[in-house]
C-alpha cells in the first residue's frame, strides 16, 4: 500500500511538448539526473513518449517527454505527432518549450508551426506553463522581447526562462508546474520508480542514439534498433556482473547499411563502443554488446513494422 502523503501534497502528469530540438529530452534528463531520453542534434530524435518521475517537496510530477510537433509527412512522422497530440489530452498540465533568442534587430518571430502548437495546447484545456529554454545561449536583455512575443498567445499559468543544459531555473520551472496538479493522498508512483522504460528499450535507444551521432545526415531518419537478446543471467556476480545484449540496426537501403558499418567496420565499432559505455553506466555492470545491421526496405512506412518496433 502506498504511503499517505502530507496534506496539500500534489501529484499528476505533465506533457513536455514543443517543436523538434527545443530541448525536451535534455530537460527530462536534467530533472531526473539520469539519461533516460536519448539526445542528438538531429530533429525527431524522440519517437515515442517517455515517462520520467520527479519527486520533490510536496509534489510528485510524472513528466512525459514527447516527440517534436511538426507538420508530418510519412507514416513514422505522422505516428510521432499523433503520440504527442494524444498525450495532451491525457495529462493534468502541459509544459510547452520554446527557445530564447531574438532575430535581426532584436525581433522575435513566432512562426506558423509554433502558433499551431500553441493552438493544440489551448485546445487541450489543460493549464499550461511556457518554458523558454536555452537562456544560457541568449543575452539576458533578449529574454524580455521573447516573453512579450509569447505572453498574449495563450493564458499561460506562468512563463519561466530556463536552461535545460546548465540547469539554471529548472527548479523554478518545476515549482511553476506543481501547483496545477491535483491534490493527492499518495504519490502516483513509488519513490524508487524513475521511468516506465524497460532496460531492454533503453538499450535499443542508446544504440540508436549512437547511430544518429556517428553517421551522416541521411541515416538517422532511416534507422531503427531492435534488441534481439538481453541476457541478464550473469548480472548478479558483483563486480564481475555482465549483461549480454544483441542489437539489430534496421536501415532502408544497402547504401545506408554500408555507411553504418563503415570502412572495415570502423563506424559500427565506434557506435558499439560508445553505446556500450553508456549502457554500462546505466546498468551498473559490464556489458557485452553485439550489433548487426540489416536492410528492411521502407520499414518506416509499414504499419506492421512500426508496431513491431513499438512505434
């Protein structure tokens, strides 16, 4: 039975939404203090929603990192946008992220895509906090014009500039969200629950992250990762513990397979080494990671392939 919370305790769910590459996953990782969501400079890195649970004084916030909202083309991108929009209707509050910074002459242009996202947030009927991310990259005097450009687009519960990268004002951002969650007699999740992502799923994501970071521009959108084996039978052996993982990287063309493997297997070796090191930190034991690459033509356009990959 869950332990009763103190009077006034709040617990609820919050969707982190915004355009691709606005820093949603970086924020989730910063809040949790663990790398749960993979991060890369490529848009659409996050393909499904990822739960992260934050426990603080007087509140528990279940944050959902969602795929970037954009005008989607193709089955995979449409599915990603559907996931993000569906999450809006399932949560108690919304955290919409935009970027700090101004254009030439100090102007702030709120694009059509961002206005569309604000409309979706407004249509959800949920209380919404606007987070202005990347304040570490913008002079302080440019924050006021950004706030002014966004403040009348919606009846924001609060507007908070912050930096997911450095952590500046992230505590203030959480404090702005918490009052808009329901009062609860107990937390939604036990205190030791950090995420709903199984280690097997995280392993696939760690490999996909390195494919995105280590290969050319054309590869990330055509790559997916399946875990064929996740063997923990040797894990409970103290400092000699070992998890054996076999990963399958799917691409859509032979040319992409050649790029992922690289000359003499050099690219695949870099991918494997970096992913293994990350997984060892995550799992707290040694990892044997094997990776093979397979061409699965048009996987991103086939509904049965997307379902198999959990997308």
